[in-house]
């Protein structure tokens, strides 16, 4: 029986197994869906299906830099215990290195590491470790030089926050300072031109509503709004922020004095934006022990 892409997709959705494993299961069982499911279960590759609905908001962000290109990847797990696991850390590190040659997350999932796709490698880890895991996102940055920084490092090159900074010149020490600034302050964009217009408009409307509550004349309100939006831009954009290393300078001015131009940045923080269910420590331990 011909093993079609539709059959592979159906088995992947039912089992939670990786694409290559689903294809092999169907091939080994002449396209019989039920037999293929049983085959995956006996190989321990269908376990991921039971885990896939569980929230994975812990994990690690790993960074890798090579020849003017930097990448950061976020790989999530359910508990922080797994993030401290050497096997998990090794997997995350290998995924970050593979990301240097990948265009985006989808391409990264299909990339091969040690004879397996990243997608399959994660599925195998789910079956072995017993927790849901996901390759959530990746960021890529290029420049004359790219500097990386990891905050709350669990081991070399990975931790809870990963930052990349691209420079037009070569000043690694300054780049590291900027990366630490980004980790601490979390700017929304590089410059005013890079801010999301919808975010700017929403903030402007909020400030208008606040100003109107003051009961002041429209002409005064207009000046108030101008000043407040200028402050918003300064606080939200990296180049206009006060540099944490020297608050007397903006980041842009500090870069000028360092002889470089900051051309881009990326910041990934583990679990950012994921709605996490709160559990007490005892419950987390119990869940980990049960698998």
C-alpha cells in the first residue's frame, strides 16, 4: 500500500510521534493505521500523544553564534527539574547549533541532528523523560559581529533569558553590556521606526483619555500628549533608553562613543506569554515522579 503524506499526517496527529517515525510505522505495517499505532506504542514513540496537551512553560533558551550570525532557541518542558537534566541540556544545545543553518522554526524542526530530525529527537525525549516538550520559537540575527548573553545560566550558552545583539563594528565588550541591558530592561523595539504602530496608537489613546480626565484645555492636553508619547518612545526603544551601565547616556550615544552601531537585537525568555498553571512544589514533585 502506498504511504501517502495524508496517512503520515493522520498518524502523527493520533500518536504525537515524529514525522519520520510515523512514516516508518506505516511502512512497516503496510499502511495499516491501527497496526502502525500499536507499533509506535511498542517502540515507546506514542507516549508523546498523552503528554502533548500538558502545559510546557519551563525549559531553556540556548544561544549560538558563528561568523556574524547568532541564533536563540526556546525549548520548553513542563518542570524546571527537566531543565536541569544533562540530557535535556545536551539536546537543547544541539538544537541551537542546528539553528545556525535553519531559516525558521519549521525548517529547524526538519533539520537533522545525529541522523534524526529535531522534531523526532524531541518526540523521543518526551517518551524517555516523560514530560511534554516543545520547540517553541527561534530568533536569528546577522551583523558585522553578533554578541550573545545568557541570564540565569543553567550551563554554558543556555538559561532562562537569551539575548543577541548585532553590531556594525567589532566591540564585543560593549556588545555584551548592551545584551545585559536588553536582558534587564526588555525594550519593545530597536528604534521608534521599529515600534508596532498599533501599540503606539493604543498608548496614545490611553494618554489622551488620562489627559482628558484632568479637565484642562485642548491646547494644553495636546502638549501633554506630545510629551508623554516622547517619553513612551524613549522608554520603549533600545536606542533611546538610558544605558544601564551609564544612565547619563542613551544606548545610542554610548554606542557612538564605543565606535559601533547597534543594528538589531533579539531577546527570548523562557515561558514568556504562556499561561502557566500554578502548582505548589509538592505537586510538581509528585507529577514528576509519576511521569
